[in-house]
C-alpha cells in the first residue's frame, strides 16, 4: 500500500523491517475521562489501517499503551497530572479512575467495532523498564539531572524537530505560550524523563528510583512499551495529529538516543474531529461521547461510517445534521444489502478476486476509506449473482467493519416477521416504501404489544434520529419522513 509518512512528508510505499510482518504502535488514551468521539476518530482510522494491512496479508503486532500516570495538562512539563485531576474531580483514587475509564474506553471500542490491540500495557505496570531506559540515557550522555528531575538533553541530537517543515500547522499544538520556562532545562526543548520535584505536593503515585521517589514523564512510556513489545525496529507509529509535537518528537529523540539507530520508519497521524465551535478536547470538559450518541438514538456504527466517509488527513466537522445524513445513507445501504438474496446463485470466485484487488488498490492509496465506502455501492450495481455480491461485501467488511451482513440479516428477519404478521391479519405497517423502516416500525409495535415500553421507546427514538415520524393507527402504525 501507499501511505503518507509524516516523517518524510511524502506518500510512500509501505515497507516493513521484517518482510510480511508489521510492528505497529498506537498511543493509547489518557484514562482520566471518557474518550470523546474525536479521540475515537483516531482509533477508528488506526483500526481500519491495521485491518487493511492484515487484508493485504501482513501479520500485524499492534501495541498500545494506557496512560495512567505522567501526562500533565499542558502536554509538556507544566500543569497538573491529568490522572490526579480526574481523581480529584470524582473524589476517587487514581487507580479507580484508571480502571473505570480504561474499561469505558474498551466498551466504546467494542461498540465501534474497533479491535483490541495484541498488547495493551498500562504505563504504571512497567516503571522498572522506564527507570532502566532513563538510566541508559544518562549513561550515554543524552540526559542530565537538575533540580531533582532527569531531563533529556535535546542539544545532543543532530536534529530534533523531525516533523516540522511541512504544512500541518497542528504540529504547533504543544507549543506553549505564556508559560514560565523551567529554569532547570539547559535547552528550551528539553523534556522531563523522570520527575522527583513534583510541582504539586500530593502526587498520588510515586516510585523509588536512583534519582529519588518520583514518577515518569509522559513520553518515556511509549518508547519503552514499544521497545519491549515491538522490538528495536518499529514499522508504523500512529496517533492523532496533536501527538506529533511534542509527544512523538520526544519519543523519537529518546528512542533513537537509547538504541543508537533509527527507530520508526512510518508515522501515521489522524487529523482532528472538530465541531463548529472548534477542536473537540477532553480537557475542556465538554465533549461528545459514544454513550451520548446512543442516548440520542444513534447507532455507534453510523459514527464509524461517518468517519470512513472522509480522509484521515483532513479535518472532519461533526454536527448532528451530518450524523443524521450518515444515518439515512447507512440505513439505505443496509436496506439494499438486505434486498440481496443469499441463495441467489453460487459465489463466483473470479469476480470475488477481481473486486478484492480493486478494493486493495483503492483503499491502499493512502488509506482512502471514502473510496472503500464508494466501492460498496459498486458491488451492489455489479452484474453478478447476489451470493457473489454478498461474498464481496463480507470481504470488504473485514476492513471497514460496519457489520454490514449482520445488520442486513436482521433487516431480513424483521421483514419476514412483518410479512407473517401481515398475513395473519395482525399489526400492519404503512409507510413510504422502505422495508428497513417498515421492519423497525413493526418491531416497535411488537414491543408495545409485549408491554416492553422501554424497547418501544428506544426504537421510536432510533426512528426519530432517522427523521421518521410514527403514528399509531387502528390495527398498526403508519410512518412518514419529516
Ligand atoms: P488522549 O486520551 O488525550 O491521550 O488522546 C487519545 C488519542 O486521541 C490521541 O491519539 C490523540 O492524538 C487523539 N485526539 C485527541 N483529540 C482529538 C480530536 N479532536 N480528533 C481526533 N483525534 C484526537
Ligand atoms: Zn505515545
């Protein structure tokens, strides 16, 4: 595949250190709050990337950290530890906060069909390794001890700003304005590897170290976790664009200084999800979560579909109207798939292979997921058997993970039930000729009959989110688009 590499600012042919094997690393969440749907945009795109590499035949080892210590509110070395901030906010211990929000993160991932990486490592579980690496950097002369902290000395590097010098302005996110400089730092860009002199007295988690009781800086965790579980040569490192500087810049600095050779070949950065009022941010406290989407009656997979419709390197604007449009488009797509008959003909292997190749070349052009989505409609129009079309859609869905066939099967089931009810002179649904909506309205009627009002309300909200108004009429219900 061809992939844009933020380190070289070019689209390049994807290559790995060991043929056929991808060592992939993803910066995981800072677990002091729920992940917002912006964070999850990054994880969705990284998930598609991983699945596409597997589709191309690679064996992928994906590693992710969980940041449960050391990430200060400024993304650099100023401010409060985010975990401590979360614990204070909720009057709980840091470890309780970490456990709760780690579980919440993976629950969200499951709802969005995001696969769990092969290795998930919380930072607090590997402190000894961090200490060894910091000691190694001191021994090699790349770090110094000052004012109680250990700092990385960026003046010892040939080049530091590796991601700079290109158009992505967002790289300046981590640059702070009006923040008092730490007078222990020898150079402006030096960063903390190990804190003992906490700027706040009640740091909850502390460990003994050769430099005194303290805790690690944020950046060291990703270098160490990757070196331990991916090995010395990393093929692909992912994260949101705000991670590029200073986080990834510092990861490169310390990993290459420690290893003494180039570390990671390809850098994949996902542009931000924004709202009309700006970037969605966890630290601002106001943000949208997967649970909120669900409460409003949206299917989380529709959010995934919405993300896939645009390119990962372009900013994406979230609005309820955009999500409504995605809901309608997704529902129509599922209806069309549901209309295919699984027992219509045999699977034509040659056609399947031809379409798989087409998909590889479309999506393989810098992870062009919107072309991947468009390809689904081309399959529906193809001149082949329904069985072949379904086989191709199932194949594409290994990468897109939109649960296409399961959702279509459910619609077929509901349609069959509706037919039976109609034939029995039972509940009748009239509407504007969309079998998928008929089926939902029928399911609502059945839930009401069974006095399952919670389910009936849930379906009504789902229909409302799709812009469908349901009216109860004698012997059934009728619906219309509003
Ligand atoms: P955090 O939990 O803050 O460490 O962030 C988790 C991931 O989400 C990182 O890869 C961030 O770069 C990414 N991220 C943060 N904000 C956004 C956003 N608004 N849109 C897309 N990705 C984001
Ligand atoms: Zn990281």
